[in-house]
């Protein structure tokens, strides 16, 4: 892959390419603490145009944007554009998605909080029509 406009955003190694129906394109995941840690932390890198499906985290999640341009959207609310340095605190059980803008890579760290309450539940994909309206 080309990383020309990505290399300055890379702080943590990309990790493994993830093949999952819960992402609309190519994504790389690097768990920085174990998945069964008391506080799972990972780095996620989305190729341009790649987003995840609607989902919930029973215990909540925090996103720390570190590079590129992307979006976070909570069900029923407008999408929020994200850049390096932005922080998103996702409430327990809130239905949401996150990922890259159509024309940019996007990199964020995630912290799964209160993982003892429960983990991630994957739901339906974001409608292409809705995503394509974002600039
Ligand atoms: Mn999430």
C-alpha cells in the first residue's frame, strides 16, 4: 500500500491486516495491550473510504485520533469529523461507527473501558448513501 500521506501519522506499528465483514475496506489492527487485559488498547488504521459497521461497546470506548481525517457518528446524531488530537468518549451501549473519510487515511487508538461489563456487538453496515454525503 502507499503510505506517502500516512507515514507522518504512524506512531505505533500498523499491526495485522484485518479481514472482517464489519469493515467496509482494508484496516490494520495492532493490539497494544492483550485483548483480555483489564484495559484493552489498540491502534487501528483505516484506508481511505474504509469505515466500520454500526456497533456498540457494552462498557464504552474512548477514541484518540492520531492521524489523517475520519468520522465518528452516534445513532441519531450528525457525524463528527475527526483529526489528530481529537478525543471521543463513547457512552456505554451507544450505537455508533467510526472510520476514514473517503479521501484520507485515518488512524486512531481505541481504549475499551469497563470491559468486564461486556465487549463489542456488531450491527448493520452504515448505508452507502449516508456515508457518501460526508465530505
Ligand atoms: Mn467503536
